[in-house]
C-alpha cells in the first residue's frame, strides 16, 4: 500500500464537514428539549470539528502538491478548493473558539445556564460554517469527479455492457 499525503487528507477531511452538521443536529435538539447536556455535546463536537478543520487544511496543502503532478488535474480546481478551504477553516476556527469560550464559561466558571443569546448565536455560526464546509467539499469533488463539474452532461443511456470479467455462465440480455 502506498500511503501518501492525499490519502491522509481523504481520511481527515470528512470529520469537519460531517462533524459540524452533526453538531447542528445536536444543538437544535438541545435547544428544542432545553437540554444543557445536548447543547454541551454540540459544543464539544464543534470544538473537535474546528481542530479537525486545521488538520484537514494542513494535509490538504500537501495533497494539492501531489495532485497537481497527476495528468488531468486542473490547477484552477485545486486552487478553488484551497480558497474555499481557507474560508471554511476560518469559520470552523471561529465557531470552535466561540464554543470553547462557552464551554469554559459553563464548566470552569460554573455559569449556568448560558446567556440567552449564546445558543442562537452558536446556531447561526454553525449554519454558516456548514455552508462553507459544503462549498469546500463540492469544490474538492470537482478536482477528481468530472460529474461534479459545471457543464457536465451524463452520456445518454445505451445498451448495458457486461462486466469486464463476467461470472461463468453469464449471458448478457
């Protein structure tokens, strides 16, 4: 197995995207239930997603250098993804720090409950970060997936081709 920076980036880059979305679900559920425990769990997920966003960004820089050496990889697509990742990293870092301060206020200083504005502000920030993460993921998909690129049209359906190595006795219809 040839493990490289691109593999590492692919391993790491999903957590910030999915983590923020999961955190939104936890936060909305916590707000609806008026459950401080669920909201604390959402804050922890946002903090971890912020840390993972740093790891995804750093591994992405190394992966970009490798990908640009491959034939058929668009420099413009790599740069568009990198620019989007910078915005997503900034948003995730702000969200993570905001939640860290809230977590500190709740646990270390024993302030309970949070101020009324804290959870709605966190929700607004997390929805913005979700959009930034989704845009970054979309731009990343355009690097290697032609079906995600603007203007791509799927070929017209034609006759089905048998698998390259058909099972013994396989007869195409």
